[in-house]
C-alpha cells in the first residue's frame, strides 16, 4: 500500500473528480473512485493497480452498507475523502418542474450525506483524517434558474460547517470547496456566459493544493469571489443586472 495514504473520490468518472483522481494517482496515493458508471475512468482502471472503482449511486441510501463493505474489502482506513459527485438542472419559473428540487437535493445534498455515513467508520481509523465536500461559488450570491442547484450546494456548505464543529474532538478535519465555473460535462450544456471559466485540470490542481492546507473553506477563482461579494452586498443592483429580461 502507498505511503502517501488512501483517498476516496466520488463523482470521479468525468470532470473535476476525474482530474483529481489522476492527480492523486500521479502523486502516489492509493485511489478509490466512485460514480454510477466507469465513464472516462475505464482506460485508467486498466492501467493502474493503485486505482479501484466502486460503483455507488450516492442518492440511493440502500447502497450505503454494501459500499462500506466493499471499501473495507480494499482498505482498513481512509485518510481523505473528496465528496464531489453532483449534478445540475436549471429551473424554469414559466414551466416549473417542482420535482427537480427533490431530484437535485437527493444527489447533491443527501448524496454527500450518504457518503459521509458510508465512510466515517473508515476515516476514524486513519491517523489524520480529512473530509472534503464540493459545494459551489453559486452559494455566494443567487443566480437565475438555480433554485434547486444553489439550495443543494448551500445545504452542503452548512452541513459541512456543522459537521466540522462536531468532529473537532476526533481531530477529523472538514473542508468545503467552492469552485467557480469549470469546463466539464456539467457546464458544457450551459448557454450563458461563464466568467473566468477554467479547465478541469487547473481546477483539480487548485483543489489538491488547497486540500493540503486543510482550510475550512476554499473558494476559487478569487476574481469570481469578489464579483459575488459585490452581488451579496449590493443585492438590488445584482438582481437588476442578472434578472432575465422579458
Ligand atoms: N463544473 C463547474 O463549473 C462546477 C462549479 C461548482 C461546483 N461544481 C461541482 O463539482 C462537482 C463535479 O462536477 P463536474 O463539473 O466535474 O461535473 P461532471 O463532469 O458532470 O461530473 C459529475 C460526477 O458526478 C457523478 N454523479 C452524478 N450523479 C451521481 C449519482 N447519483 N451518484 C453517484 N455519482 C453521480 C457523475 O458520474 P456518473 O454519471 O457516472 O454517476 C460524474 O462522475 C459537482 O458536485 C458540481 O456540482 C462544478
């Protein structure tokens, strides 16, 4: 087993998670990856003994026990978990799909909670454990059509903040990552301008460096954080600038 440690990355079949899996592998970690499908992981899995795929639909809480058992069959502990699985849909107020709220919450928010439930016993066996959850800069100021996605990411942020307080006595660190726009299958369907869009590899490099420092939160890129800070502090102006026109 690698001396660098064991990391579990969810949502690793494409985008940010896939890039993170490649970086951790390259840097000598034992990497366990999950998603519903192998997707772009398939060729990597054939070439790397240090990479293990465990299928997990994070929205399905009936899979928690079996995924934990499978994790335990590969490792007796986890040093770091990066809970990154997520999805996005945009809400249309003129033809509302209210079921979207439940769909997105079950994957993004409850999915992350299910992952914490799955891996906490294995983290407790590590010397210096770390839980990392992926929220979004979308929580910093409201955007149009993001009622479902934004609420799920805000719920993640609050859940992790509270978890951090309660896990302090066990020395389990908790970090919340707030990415800006990253070029992945999730954003490639967007038709609106995405300021400061960056490649997934660049986002993964920033996230990996931040994880080493174990901050409570890491929001990037800073230019977007500043823009959203203004939006939060001047909500009427933000709303006037971002509201869809008739
Ligand atoms: N791209 C951005 O601009 C951006 C910005 C802020 C935050 N984020 C967040 O970053 C994370 C990664 O997103 P991405 O941009 O890299 O998107 P992506 O390429 O679409 O990756 C999403 C990953 O989540 C997995 N996933 C989706 N539903 C799942 C489910 N029910 N169970 C298990 N895995 C599931 C997908 O795999 P399967 O389909 O095989 O299950 C895939 O591996 C997400 O949480 C997203 O909200 C992204």
